[in-house]
C-alpha cells in the first residue's frame, strides 16, 4: 500500500497524463464498462454558528485499469457574505490549519488497498483535465488566446490544461483582487512559459478570447452572455458563476455528465447551505442539464461537436464523478511506481483476516 | 490518527458498550439529529468468471458524539450453488488470503481523521448490537431459551448480544454442517458461560425457544412460519433466509430502518448478482418494509412494542446504516484512548495543506 503526499502526486502526475487517461476513460464510462457510485454528502451542525460539517463520499470503478477508487472529504464549510456575493468556503480546521480530503485506491482483481493520498492536487488535476479534454474536442483548433475568470487554485489547473491541448500564446486572467491577479499572472507565465496578462475587468479578459474558462468560487454570475463572440469555446466549473443565458447564446452545449446520482442528507439544524443549493438546482433546471449530451457522448460520436469556426461551444463541468479518481488514480499509481515515489505502508494494516 | 487492528477492536469494544451506544444513537437518528449517507455499491467484472468486484461505501454522522464515519468494502464476491441453495460468498483475494473492509472516523468539529480500522469485528458488533437492542425492547423480559439458526461469524455476535439483554440460560444452535455446529456450541458455551446445545435440525433448535435468531448466509428460507409459537421474539439478518409468511404470523413487526437510501451501479457484464437482488426486492415488497415502524420509532415510543407475553414480535435487520459506524466508532475511540490501545499514525499523512 502506497502512501503519497500532495507533493508526491504533483511530482508524479502531469496534466498531459491525466487528459490522456480521461480521453480513454470517458469511452469506457460511456459504454457502461466503467461506473461511478452515488455521490453522498451529509451536512450536519458543528460547534461553529456560521458553518456546517460536511462528509462527502464518491466512488468509481475503472475495470480496464483494474482500479476502484473512493474519495472522502471531511470539511468544515462556511458561507460568508463578501462584496462579490455569498461564497462557499472550506475552513482548514484540522490541526496545523489543514484540510481533509482523501483518495483510496483498490484493486479490482484482489480487492486489496493499493494507495492512499490527499485529494488536493489530484482534485485540481481531474477537474482541469476534464475541461482540457472537452476543449480538445470542442475549441477551435487554432485557439490562441484564453480569457480566464478566477485566479485561485482551480484556475491554475485550467490554464495548464488548455495549454496542453491548444497552441495557446496568451492568457488574460481576471480576479476582483488586483494584487492576487498580478501574482497569478506572474506565477502562471513562469510555470507555463506563455504570456499571461492581468486584465482590468472580466469583460476585458474575455474580449477577443478564443477560449473562456470560468474557474471562480463566485456565487454570482461572472460571465455575461453579452460578451460571447462567434467561435468562442466557454467552460464553467460552478453553476452559480454562469449567467444561464450564456447557454442560449451557444450553438453546442455539452455537460460533463448527463445523469449523475447524488444525494445530500441533512441533520436537523443543517440549513445554512439550502439557499445556494436551491439556486443551483434552479440553474440546472434552466439549463435542462439532464437532457444535454455529455462528454462521453461527444467522445463516442453519439453527439456532434463544433461544426465551424463560428460556432459557440459551451462545456458545463458541474458534477464530479468518483470514476475520475479511479482513472487518474491508475495513471498516478503507474508513474509513482515507475519513479519510486511515495512511502510503503504495511498492507496488512488495511486488510483483515475475518470477513465482514 | 489511531490505527487499530481487528484484535484491537475486539479488546477495546464490548457488546454491552455497543448496545448502550446504539440505544442512545437511534434516538438521535430518529429525531433527525444524526444521519446516514447513501449506501453506494458498484458491481463490476473482475478476472474471475464466477465472481464480481464490489466497491461499497456507506457513511454516517453522529453530531452528539462529534463523529463522522465512512465504511468501505472492496470485495471479490461469488455466488456458488451449494446443497442449501445459492450463497453470496466473499473471497479473501487480497495478499495473505485477506478481506478488505475499512472504517475511517473523522471529527465533526475539525474534520480531521481520528482513526482507521478494519471493519470485521465492528461489523459483527454493530449487527449484533442492533439485534440485541431490538430484543431488549421486544423480547419477553423472562426470555431464557434461544434458538439460533446459523453458526457462522455473525451467529457468534447474536449469541453474545441476546445474552447481554436477557437472562439467557440455553442457546440451541443449528447448522447443516454437524461438525461446525458442535464446534460453535462448544466455543459459544465457553465464551458466554451458558449452556449451548447443537440441535439436530432447525425445527429442533426453534422448538420451545423464547427468542429465535436467524443469522445465516442462506439464500433459501431457513425458518418456517409453522414453527412460530406464541410469545416468541424473532430476528433475521438476511431477507432470503426468512419465509415472508413469518411476518404474517407476527403481531408486531419492526424493521431496522424504514427508509434507507441505497443504490447499486453495475458496469456492463456485471449480472451475476441480479437474481438474488430481484428476489430480495420481491421479499422487501411482500414485507411492505417501507411502511413498517422502525427501531428508532420503537425507542422513541412512536410505535407500540410487545403488549403481552403471547405476542409474537419480529425484527428485520436488513439494511445497515453508515450511522452505526459513527456511533460504535465513538465508543471504540473512547475505550481505545482510555486503555492506550492501537498505533498512532502521523495525522499530517492524511490531511492536506491545500483545499480541494
């Protein structure tokens, strides 16, 4: 059993590997040879008045890779009001101001646990790789300029993902915090070796972009439908950041996954999240998400993609899948083993001589 | 973060502690102050022709105890035909012929991981404690003789549980394997210090019993409705082991949990389990399980229990809950800490400096 840190995952796993693994994986998923379990979340009061405890699990099995994966998040969540609206914020409440998210990998052949690692780095990679994969099949092949809304943890992944699938020469990023925006531009330019400009407004970031990537934690729309120009490819990570009319301005709309089972259980008193969830549900309904073709349909040619350089394409990456952790886990395990990364734990600690 | 083995769990946790914790816990659950997540199972082909890979997760939060729990089972399952019918059998396919089931505990206050341990011993205890708790409130207070059908791993737990809540003087056990039955009788008599007799037939084990506990892995009925006598308390762990007409012969029928969310996802080719699942569903329907009062109703006096020494009472313990792992996990953690049991792992291995 391999124990990996976030640093280990970062060292072992590239965005290119993840996109290639997903490119294969979504075909297996679309043919029902791979599967995700139900995404289950429990929300419960904790000692904080302004927060809830959230216990989230998701799982997936990729038989071709021989991997089953479970992801667990154990979080303190808050919904502070900011000048940009209400945000959902995870509080690093574990000792040492740390977050708690874990991925466990298992063997489909023997059941044995193969690896355990924090989900931080791989979470960013799987979200980014999914948007990268969608852009690979939807964006104009000559796309060169990216408008990136958001400059947080996920935004960095999005920048790397689009640069991996298109000949990007410039990224124009925007955040309401100018200092943060400048810093992100510098870091990203250094990391990817391309021109990154801190734009003065969201509109300025989007203007003349071939690809627009929304990667904010905003609970208010950040992208106006008026800014959409012919030929653009747009992607979004959070329902609330997108003005639903962007979809009506799009020629092709692809959702990450058409039907994904998810259930939230709430204990008495756990009502803080209700408002934002109602708004998300209303948006999903407005977007008719359950009827849209999804990424697997696109890869398996069950739905058409971009028809011309003038089509506007939109990718909605809203519901994560446990299956993504099985697919990325498989390639991570391969790379870590090849390069001797990680710490070995005694497998017997995590297996049992008696059945259950 | 505490790492416990099955031996550690066995040393730290008693059936009495578990029943007491559950007695408290089901009240919290019934008042919606505690919650379980969805039970999610993925069934997928593996390299064995006669088996499937199963990845099962369940979760629960007990706010009063401050514990969130996730249980994971990663199993190779087979459905061999035996002389007693088709059985569902877990294969110990992990290295060293071991099984893979894990419980992880988290803090509701900080999110941090608190413990990880195999689920074998605690699984038996939580099932046994639930039946013990039901018997505490349903069986005749003067119950002395137990008919125990099944002599496997769960049957041992059932024997201990009933002995913890009633002045039991004799257990009459039955298994179709006489040698196994004799051995179980000896072991159980030694362990509990009461008279345990290996009966020659199921009917003989049940005759003159005050409490009848079914704890088999049979996929055919093992208890006939004709054998039910006035005053008996009956419990069952598996839908298929019970003739549904036992319910019609019962005055009071209590189900473990009226509505529990569960979902099975199957990948292409994963059909081996379908038959037995259809039969289980049909039985649940015949028993009208969704309309029955449940254990929390009984404890909270929302439904009536036994009215006289002649009532036949029946407890159906068919659907496990993640919540049970939170409640038993809480008392296990207390006892292990009090007694210095287990191995400390570095918490930082399982937490993260970045959000996800």
